[in-house]
């Protein structure tokens, strides 16, 4: 038999083998709707990547070739977690400067796949990437959606920032700054309108702006407001015209207030959220994405290493140390919270450490799970598809040994991960 015919026969054999048409999960403890009481001994039926039934008891089926039965009767089962602030393309470390010069774009793409897989295996089935090389991130997002690579579902932002602001390049010699300055950098309302439209043209799912200075900018320009009100308003309006939301990095309260007045949908970090900002959060319904893990990480790195430039280290120690206390004030005031870590500052795959910090700041465990499921789904306009385990929704499911309602640290060791009905991890005995 010649090689061509053999290849054709193998392909035909593969094509006619039945795919798994139905997956059945027996869940001992099932948090189908975070915020509500968990259910005991329930059966989830999954077909075509979606949940088709949630039934009381362990429904018995006659095993067939096209059925997979997964026994999680000793486990806590809940919706896949979602992280609303990641940077999958990089990770803070001592070789960042060298890598930016020596690492090829192609290898950065491979590193993104590596970071995405670690995130997925940690139980985070959906992420919002809010700051990467956009074209490569859009390609990664699309590759995940096509099933070409394993990773979390990605909602990818296009950035818009001002000259010399937090989103602009810093810390290198002038001729390199000129070379690396992105087309998304703008000045004045009309140029920022152009940059917003440009980001959406090339594939942005949302717009990320920086209304204040930032910790990781290698300039001693502070963390107060930097974008002007007319620029902020124009970005939000331009995005709204094209059906896109806007997220704003913001530390000091002046920049938080300005961004909320302009109509952004989420504030990233929100370190110095005070009374004026809290009032606007509640009036507008915008979400706070706290990223406590980023603050904890940069404080530790600044104190234990010398890899941060002096201008960055000084801001890291101050801002990072203040994050958790101010977050506690925000949750007591009833500000809406969506889970977010700033992973890329912290190590990818450690996203659940954020939940521990949120708990230490005073947020009840049940509420933390809501921020990483129902609230996150609402922020990305996917409540009809994600956030709960109900009929018709995507089968994004995780399981842990014990209940994170009782001990939030259970999220640090997720044993089972399913996304779109496909099992990526199962270490249950």
C-alpha cells in the first residue's frame, strides 16, 4: 500500500470515530450560582461545549462510546474563575530589559502561550488582557478561540495613552523611545479620538486608558491625574460609538474621579479610592478591579531585590503598601468589585493569591467568588454565557478538594479545569 493511500485511510478512520457527544459530571457540592447556597449531589450534563442539564441527584446513564462520565462526588464544583486584569505577554523579572531587546516577537508569542496555559491550569478560564502588544495579543486570542492553542478565553484591550504618561515608553535612551513609541499614544481630544478608533479598527475588544501615572513608569512623574478631562471624555465617546467599553488604570483619587465622570466602565487598581470616588462608583455602576496582588508583589520586590529602578521602587513601596487598606474601605462602602490581579507583575498561574489578599482585607469568601464569576461576566458583557453553571451557558467548570467558601486558599490548588466542555486538568483521585 503506497504512503498516500495509507495517509488517506488513517485520516478517514480518524474522521469516522465518534467524538464525545455527552459529558456527565457528578458534583458532590455544586456552587451553580455564586452568591447562593451550594447544592449537594447534582449532575451536570454537557453537550457541544454547553451545559444542557443540571439535575438533582446522581443521574445514572448507560455508558456508551460517545459519553464521558466524570466523578467529582467528593469535590467542590463551581464556574471557571475569571481575571479581569492580566498581561499575558510578559512577567516582571530581572531580565526584562534584556528580553525587550533580544527576544524576537515570535518567541514572545510562544511565551504568551506558555503564560496562558499556566493561567488556564490555575482555574482561570477567562481573562481580560489589558496591556500587551495588541496585534500579537489579538492573534493569541483568535488562536485560542479556534482551538489551535490551549489557553483561557481572552478579552483583549487596545491601549490609548498620552505622551509621557504611564502607557508611553520610558526608561530607555531617546532614540529608542522614538522607535518604540506606539501609534496609540495621543495628545488632545481629537488625537485621542483617532487613537481609540484606530485600536478598535485593528481588533480591540475594549479600550484601556491610563488616567493617572503608574508605578512601573520609569519616570518620577507621580501617580496623580495625567490625562485631561477632554481627552478622557473623547476616548469614552469614541469607544461608545463603536460598542466598546473603556477601562482606566488609576491610582490617585483625582484621576479616578475624572475617569468615572468621563464614563469609564472600570477602574483598574483604584488605590486611593476616597469618598468622592466611592460616590461616583455607586452612581455610575462602574467596577473596581483592585489588583491587590500587584501591590503585594511590587512591595516585596522593591524591598528584597534591586531589579526596580529607583523611581519605580519608591512608588512601589508607597502605592503597593496602601492598596489593601483602601480596598477594605471600598468594599465596606458597597463598591462593585470585579476580580483582577495584574498578573504579569505577579507570576502567571498564581492568580488565586488575589483571593487570599481580598479575604485578608475583609471581603467574605462568598463575595470573592462572585467577583471572579458573576461580576466579571457582567463587566465583559457575557452574563448570558458565563459566570454561573446553568442550562445554555458555556461549560467552564472547576473543582477543588475542599470548599473555598470555608477556606479561600482552596483556590490555590484547583484540581479540575474544564473550558467549553473540554477537560484540561483532572488530578482528582
